[in-house]
């Protein structure tokens, strides 16, 4: 352990409160973390399946579930060992309840239920997107009201947090999420999975950008749509091939990325102004995109809007963020019953109001 982890572990041993073991298995990362008071990471171990799924060009749900089964026990043991804690020190067990792949979610839920029963500890079913949002709390102090721009493989949303644990969806994608659009465009360019980092890299070295459309939708809408942009990219590729020309992949990648980023940035900043948000939070796997981070940073600095972005290790799926979000429930004494079920289409707005076992 680092010196900081040792100091935090000592404090946790003294207080023996708010110490949550969190499990995340919603898609293709198996992760377990130990979090103190929703803010301090004692351990956060992750086993990625990217290499397994690359040959298929995307996540295969059944394979993902099997891989979670193979490593979940080892991840729990490693997280406990690295935290400097013992099982008897824990205050609660948290687990991603949804959204996600149902088979993958079930692996984590069964492991969490088993631990909760064996240790006689509260169980906290946690929303995956709430985790992405509260990943920011692991490195920043949140000020309310704040606006969260959630960008990931399955989600593109603008979420207003009027106060702690209050989630109000004001905009969402009507078709493809940003991450899906990146993966589909990358696949059309025969780039490896996951496609986002490869498109981002290509865009960064391009000397020009191909002109592509922006989907603004209605004038007052905070919703997003990327299916038309994806179709426009495919049209460019097909037309280039029909003419027998050489495709400038870097220029196409830059044009695609600039179109995505412009819409995300403009709508996010408009939402911040409209709702009087004190901060803008960037959340989710696509928050690792260098082009998006740079564009948002520049615009927020120009407009005097505080921008919070987690470090790269907390952008992708991880259990530390689940522990941070679960602390919202723990401090209220709101726990899940042992008949907790996986919720592949879990509602974020309904999560804090969900039926709980006090």
C-alpha cells in the first residue's frame, strides 16, 4: 500500500464506519474496491476482458459472464488484501444492480449477497450511472446544483443534481450512445475494438477534418442523436470506395469526432446556464477521450464554469465509483433486501426512491 492508503486504512480502522466493499460486473470489467466514507479509495482492483472480446468486435454477453465467474473471488481477495482491512471491518457490501448485461450483473449480485449473508452486513444495490457521476466525488468536492454529462458505451445523458443523491434526467440519446457510435464508426474503418481510443488517436493527427452534419434536434432540446452522423460516415466511406479513391481515414475520424464533441459541449454548457449549475461533471468511459476533455476544458475556462473530470482510471467501469454512489444509501440507512434482482434497464431517477429495507 502507498503511504496515503496506509493513513486512510488506519483512520478507517479507528472509525469502523462507512467502510464499503463494492463490486462491479455490469459489462466486461470485473472490479472490486474498498471505499471509506464515499470519498477515500483503499483499494480498487480491475480485471479487464478487452482482449477476450476483441476478436468478436464487441462484448459477447455469455463470455463476459463466464469471465466474471472465473475471477470474482480472486478480485474480492485482492481488494481486501490491498485495502489493509479485514472482512470484519466492513460496514456494508455494495454491488451494481443495473443497468448492464443481465448475466454479468448476476455474477456480481450473487457474490455480494453471499458476502452480505456470511458477514451479516447490509447489502446496497447501486445504480451504475450514479457510480459514474459520483466517481467525481472520489477526487473533487461536489457543489450543488451541478450538471453531469454522462458519456459511455451505452449512455449519453445530461443529468441535473439539485442536491446530493437527487438525479433529474434532462437529456438523453434517442438512438446510439456516443460510445456505440464510436465503435460502429471504428468497425467501418476496420479498427480494433474498442473503437473510441483509435478514433481519438486518428483525429489527433489529422491535418484537416471532413465536413459532417451536426444533429441539434429541436431548438430547446437537450437530447442527443448520433445515428444520422454514423450513417453520414458510412456514406463517405461507400462513396469513396465507389469512386476508387483513397479514403483519408484521419480526416474522417477528425470530422466525426468534431461533430460529436461540438454537440456534446454546446448542449452541456447550455444546460449549465439554464439550470444555474455550479459545476459541470464529465462522467463515463468516453470521458477518457482526449478531444472531448480538451474541448470541454477550453469552453468551461472561457465561460468560467468549474469542470470536474475524474482521472482516466475512474472513467471506465470500476468498483470504486460504485462504492462512492452506494455511500449515499449507506448514510441514510437505506439497504436492499436479499431478494435483490438484476435490473438491466434500471432507472437512475428512481434508484434513490427505490423500495429499500431499512
